């Protein structure tokens, strides 16, 4: 979607002959919305693919003390 927003900006400027400010505002709005969806999906992917710290560092589970709390997004 980010790519199509960039292509939309190019089409507005080169093909349709819109002014820079008008095309920039409209394409910028689409890019902001698309960026929010992209970042949300990346955070969701990182949360699903993450592993526990004791598994990552190969520590025995009975020797690991977790301080703090885990927040679900």
C-alpha cells in the first residue's frame, strides 16, 4: 500500500498535472494511514514470532527471574 501511495503521488504530479502542495497533501494522508497499518502488522508479527528470553539465551527456566510485567498489545 505504501508503494501505491507513492505511485499515486507520481500520477497526480506527472499525469494529471496537479500542483505539488495539493498532490502532496492528498498522497501524504494516504501514506500516513498506510504507515499506521504497516506498523501495526509489523508489531503483530514481532509479537507472534518472539521467543522467551530464557529460550533465546539458553538459560534454565528455574534460574530466570522476570522483573516487571508483560503488556499485551
